[in-house]
C-alpha cells in the first residue's frame, strides 16, 4: 500500500464550481446529509476547508458554526487544516468535505480532527472514490493531469480503517453518482434509469462517498488491588522425644 503522503503541494479548490460537476456533487452531498444534521447536538460545528464551508448545514441545531481554511476569503478562521489552532476536545462536529485528496498528509488531517473532537462527537468526511467510474480518469492520459484526477484519491475502505484505528464508529457509508464526472451530466430518463440500476446493484462503486463517524472513547475504570493480610506465623505443635511424658519409666 502506498503511503498517504503527497509529494507536492495539492491544488485545493476554493469552491465547488472549480471541480467538474461540482455543483451536482455538493447537491447530492447536501441531500445525503440532510437527515443527519438534526442528530448532531452540541455547541460548536467546525467546517474544515473551503469546500466544507459551502456544505448546507442550516438545519443543524448547532448555532455556532465556523469555517477554517488556509484561504483568507469566505472563512472565519485562517489556518492550515493539518494544524488546527483549537483546544483538544473543543468541537462537537467536524466536516471534512473533499479535503483528504487535497492535503499533504491526509492521515494527519484526520488525526487533527480527532484531537479537537469531544468524546461522542461526529466526523463527516466526503471524497472521490478511486474504485469507480470517476476513479478511472486517473488512467486516461488527457484527464489524469487535470484537477482533481491528478491528486491522490483514497478509498472509503482505507479512510474507514483510519477511523477504526482512532476509535470511531461508522454510522454511515453511502456512495452515489455512478459517473465519470468528467463531462456535463444531463438529467434525463436514460441517465436516471442508469443511476437507479447502478445504485441498486453496484452501490460500492459510486464516484462520491459520504462517511459519518462517531468518536467513541472507552472510560478507563481503575482496578483496585485486592490487598491480602499477611498470615500470622503460628508454629505447629508436635510431640517430641524430649518430653518427660514420653520417657520410659526405669525400674
């Protein structure tokens, strides 16, 4: 397995409009996450990256929502996404929308999100599935040098392995848009029929995935030592030959 480190600075897009069919992708992500916002409770919701900032979370009961990005425009906090200037266990929900494929060290990005999340907090991750029709663009000569196919894509299974190692419990793993996403996708009867068939029979090969994970922290219950009193030394009394009672009588 190749290391997750990138060997050059990825070209992180500042808007969904800078990605092929980006508006269609974010619309499907919003539709998938719509029933989940009401399940997230807390005080602070952090959207990591410019693309995360455009995710529609208006239905969330969490009022304090921040967008963190290394781009100074359209964000509340300017910082690197792999070095969050936040306290440990200070955020209730973190959103990483298509941030792993555009980062130098995606595994460290997930670790940073895990660090700032409170116990039982939620982490939302979206990305491109390399094992899909869209992932095939990385092998086509005239496409693999264009954004985002020139970046490193990580499979949902690998991302879930990272989350399992950090103690997360997977709540949702959904994949959709069974298309190459390279050209303009037209909404028609034939297109809708293909997507319905692909979603039913090939659900794992969707071009975009959404993962919702819950941070589980097992409490450490100290085990008390069972103290045992040292038994008192009591010698056993046995009859001896030197006892006067045991001496034979001399006549």
